[in-house]
């Protein structure tokens, strides 16, 4: 597998660090695979970028580490360049299969461009390639779910925050408007939502979005008031028919935000 690394366009010092990691871990039978991800795998790395990776271990090792909250892998040894380190997550093979079947968009996006540097698992390359596929079956439903969030946070909650001079509620409302408007535009372009840190750069790259979208969003975030919020919401609303009426938006919001505990454990923010 290291031949694939050698032939890639990865910077030389990153290649060396990856090979050092593989040489170390393949001597331990508990490790089944090393999957390189992040900016290094995508060819977007800076000179000092860290090495993002998934380390696949045997099921019993994974369960033990999960019980002990030891699913994060950090090491500097082997990264022989300034600022270098390994930033890894410990997973098992079941995690990979689950990611194919039901992975969240950030998890799917984390496997974009992934390189299998070492594997004892047959056909792992093919399995990994199936993870970073946009979930087309959820696109239309996501349109409705996401726009309901934009509609409610950009309307009712923003209005109440401004009327009550509630800085916390206003901050939360505009951040949710920005998040779910961004999710809508990414979904429209069939682009996976990577994470909060990378969402803005992803939005700048997608070809189809409202005119002045980024500018209007930044104005709303910098100066959240009735005008900037409503202008941004209207630019999103008029860009596409998202398939949901205002009354239906309220119903969706209730199910997704207030009754989300009915079909599973409440989200961490509501426990």
C-alpha cells in the first residue's frame, strides 16, 4: 500500500511521516488498516499540516478503547518536520460499513480523497470509496428540514431576540440561519457538508448559489439586525422552491427540534 503513497502527489515530508506510521503500526496485529484523510490526502496540505488518519483496529480493541475513552490517536514521533503530528481516530471495520449505510455528511466528507496506506482488510479501497458518496435519497427531505430551520430562526426567533434585546438568542438564531442556509446551498450542489470549520470555504467553491450569498451572510453575522437577517433569508428563499410552506415549516421544526427525543436519545444539547 505504501507504493500508492510514494506515487501520490503528497509532499515528501508528509509521505515519509505516513510511511513511518505504517511501518510502526503494521508490526502490531491489533491494527488492521491505516487510512489517510484530510488535507494531506486531498493534496491541499500546507508545509506544516498534520497527518489526519483513521486507524482500524480489531473489534475487541475498539470496544475496549471506547469504554476507556481512548478513541483519539495523537503522536509526534515519526512526523519529522516542524509542527508535524498524527491526528487520528480509532475505529473498527463495522464503523466503515455503518458509514457507507448511514454515515452523517461530516463523516462521509472526512473520507473524500482518502488513501488506504496499509490494510489487512480485503477490498478496503472499494469500501472506503463508497463512504464519500452524496446521500441522494435524503436530498429532497433535507431541503424541507433545512429550510424550516432558516424560516423559523430567521423569522420568529430572530424577531423575538431583537424585540427582547436578547443577545444570546440573537447570536444563536443567526448562527443557525447561517448553518442551515449553508446546508441548503451545499445540498443543492450535491456537496457534502464537511464540518463547521470548513463550511465557508466549501460554500465559496460551489458553483450554484444566490448572487452575493457570501457577502449577505457575512453582513448578517457581523451586524445582525432586522434588515440584514431578512435580506439574507429572502436571498435563500427566492433562490429555489424548497418544497415547504410556512405552516409546514413550523411543523417540521417542532418534530426536528422539540420532539427529536421520540425516536432516539435526545441530542447532547437537550439532555
